[in-house]
C-alpha cells in the first residue's frame, strides 16, 4: 500500500516528528490526519530506515 495518500501521510508524520523532536503517539494522532494502524506502520518504516528513533 505505497500509494500517494500514504506517502503524503508518511511525509507529514516525519515532518511533525522532526519539528517536535520526539515521538508521542497521542499528539501525532490528534495533530495529523492519520489513523492508529497507519501511524504504527509509518513509525515502523521510519525506524527501519533510521529516520525516527
């Protein structure tokens, strides 16, 4: 499921994490239009790529 909407959400989450400087699931869920399952998948991918930790 690597469609355009998913890539845009991934970019938004990554930008939000860089801006905040931390990963707080509840803050991300309330600030970015993303559901919980998608957020967990995005965070897993970012961790595997070394861009979030």
